[in-house]
């Protein structure tokens, strides 16, 4: 008798999300307003935010101990703050393990390739946390980088501030990659000569959920391309 089960629909699990964007836009505040969160710190980004958290990890081993400890506590959301500072810990760990002075010293990008095995270990732990019922939010900063697209002209775009190999792995692993930014509009103002000129105006914060030529983003829930800067609204739209 076969033990194979054929399912019509996938079993819904809590999402694994990356939220990236410019500094100061409110990514950590966004995280603190999620359901019963605890923040696992690789950088000191909490400031005056009132939210359960553990001390900033100084090494990769300490970070993993903090993460696994928090996963055994009575919380619902694990927040990683932030991926780019976690990358620094991973690179320091790999260098110490291999006796390298820095991650760029091995030839042919061997140092960055060695980091991928550690990233996979970290992502496997996130999978275990998700299986326990945790929603995962990974915070990251952004950077503008030249993007070579075979189907169009090379152009600049906002990307996650990680080494390319690490970023590709994290993006592939995540259910959602959200780009947080401000809406940009235009206004007409009177110039010195009396004529009207057009100026850019920064608007409200928003979450972009689908990729465009200007930034990385994705989601597996059919979300609108733009969503309010509010987790409750986004989570309801995910499972409606």
C-alpha cells in the first residue's frame, strides 16, 4: 500500500519575508507592529522602539544561538535585523575558520562562495522556525547597483545590500521581497522669472511587492503592486 499523498492545494505556512529599503524609513518600526514579534539583532537598529529583543550578536555563532533560543519562546514573529549586518558576521566567521585575512583574499571569489554554505545553514534554521509557526521578517538595507538585463539596456536599480550570490539565495528562499520607499510625485511651483516649474515631491511611505526595472521585489500571494506601509493590511491580503 502506497504512503504517497496527492494534494490538490499546498498547505499554507507562515510567510518568510524580506523587507528592504533606505535607512530611517521605518523598517524596524514596521516589524515591531507585527504579531507578537521578537527581534534578533545583528545591528543596533531598535533605538527607542518598544519591542522584545535580544542583545546585538557580535559573532555568527552568537547570532545563531540567539535565533534558536528565540525560536523556542512564546512569540509569533521572528525579526532578523539586519541581513547586511548578518552578512558581515558570516564573512568574519568564514575568514576565521579558513585563516583568511578578509573575504576577498582567496582567488576566484572562493571566499564569497564559502559563505553560501553558511547562508544555507541559516536559511535551513529559518525553515525550522517557520515549521514551528513563526512568521519570519528579515530586514535589509538597499543600495543602487548597475543591473545588466539581456532583454533591455543596462540600468540602475534598487537591490538588497548583500553580495550578489547571497542576495540571489535569500530572494529565492523567501516568499516575499518587499521594497519600502516613499512615493514620488510632482508639483508646480513658481520660478524666479515668474514661470512655473515642476519639482519632485516626496510622498507617503509605501510597500512595493512586484519587481520593476527600478527595484527588486516579489511575492507569492498575488498582492497588489503597491501596498500600505502596514503589516495588518498586507497579511489580510495574503490569505483572503
